[in-house]
């Protein structure tokens, strides 16, 4: 079997990767990386707009929606190159998630107004799902939205609204009927962050990235801001998560493996070859094997998604394995780099730009993004293994 990404179009994909690397290299300089590290915001508007001008945000979207209509496999290659580059590209995934969700569940007016702006690099939107008392159980959201004529009034609080400081809208999950089962009383809105009554506060994470807590006090939006049916928010959520979960994880472990190899070679004199250390070699080999498993799980999920099929379980399988193995690999490989490996980027003697140390810290939040490992196990158990739903 041929497991190479691209199959018969491998040569075209290679040229596409080369173009990606040339552009991303201009946005992964020490200066850009230092700015991203200082602010914690993984978005550079110059890069985001250049990606939009080249059609890369909506490369696989239908042409009638402002995309290029290309093979979805190009987006898998793009995600790999983005993660490996170190460039601040985070706006790409948020623009794609919201555009994909509107494509699946938005009104015709919303598709016409917002998808071209998202794919064109004019705006991004953040995700307003998680709440302080809910964790990864987003269906337990308590942020209230009550209808007042042709408007909705929203009150509540959200955690982990990453990129809210630079976004134009928040894709906000609210409770519109507290009298029914929690999955059935949810409604989603696309809310302008400039609306009166919204406050954004910065939160620093262990991985060094910035996220936010956002507050909503009597925020009014028209009914046209509602995405999907009233109390039909859970179905819309599934469309959003289908785009989010198959991303990332393997590519970060590739980055970790490459950074460790660079670090080890810097630490030893000689011809640049790896030392004859069986413990170190086994750790590197295990990481490489996990990377290949993550890759195949991710490719399967993205292939199904590109075929228009439900890839929810496959996305959960990939997300669970990739994020859990990233923690395992980063811990073992951080040990392999020795004392210099724990130095941050910019500190004297830091190996591989401090990547190994940073990925060790960042690995722990990867198990939370897109739903915690417990949530992924529940999805797999219920929807693939047929086990009863946990209470």
C-alpha cells in the first residue's frame, strides 16, 4: 500500500509544499517569533492576508463560495507545513472552522456575507464554547440567550476564547431552553465583539499562548445573528468540531522530533551523527512510530471529511492518540536534550530555539483543545463501540 500523501499527485503536492515553505519562512524569523512569544497571540495579519490573497484559506472550498475548489489533500499538507514552520498562522484555522460551519449550517444570507470575508482574510472569529463550570462538557453551557422581539439578549461568561483580542466576531454557544435535556436547549450566534456589554480579559497559559475570558452583560443581537435553528445548536456544534478535531498533533510531534534531533546534534562533538546511545535511539524511534500512527489516523479523518462524510469518530480517534502521545514524547525527549533543553527561546545556550522545552509545556493543553481526552474516549465508546452513554 502507498501511504504517501498525495498519491498520483505527489509531484504537484511537492511543488505546493515548496511554495508554502518559501512564504512561511518570511514569517518565522526570530523577530516575528519573539513578537508572537511576547504577546502570546499566534496570529500575524500580514501572513494571514497573504495566505488569503493566495487563496490558501479556502483552497478546498467550492468556487461558488469564494474558494479554489482544489483537492482537500492540499489542506492536510498545508496544516503540516504550518505547524512545522513556527510562523504565527493561528487565524487560518479559526477562519476555516467558522467558514466550514456556516457552509454546513448557516443561512444563505450568512454564507453570502461572512464566508467571502473569512476566506478573503478580512476577518476572523473566535470560539465561545467553554465555561468556567463546564470544562470540556460544552453541552452544559449556562450562558443565557432570551428572545426579546426580533432580538436576543445574552448574559454569561466564556473561558478559552482564544484570539478574541484580534477577532471581529465570537461564535457563541448559548442556552435558550433550560427546561429540556442539555444537548437540546442550545443555540449558536455569531456575535460582533464590538457589541455593547462584551468584555475581554487576557489569560496566560502554561504553554505561553494567550487565551481570554469573555463576559456578556445584556448583549443584544438581531435574530439574523443566529446560526441554525433555535435549540438546534448541538447539531451546529458537531459541524464545527468536525473541522477542528482532525487538525494538529502529529505535526507538532514531527516538530518536536526534528527539534530534538537538532538539539542532540548540537550537544555532541563530531560529524553530526546521533550518538550511539540505545536509550536515546529508542526514545527517538518510539516518537517516530507514534508520529506515523498519528499521521495515518489524521489522513483518514481528513479524507472522510473531504468526501463530505461524517468523520466525527475518526477525528476523535486521531485527536486522542495524537495529543496523548505528544505528552508522552515531549516528556521523554525533553530528558534526552539534557539541561540546555529546558532553556527558553532567547536564553543563552537554548537548544533548537527552545522548541523542545516549549512543546513540552504546550503538549498539555493539546489534550484540552477541541474537547478533552475524556470527551474523545466517550465519543469513540458511544458512537463506534456501541457502549452506553456515560452519566
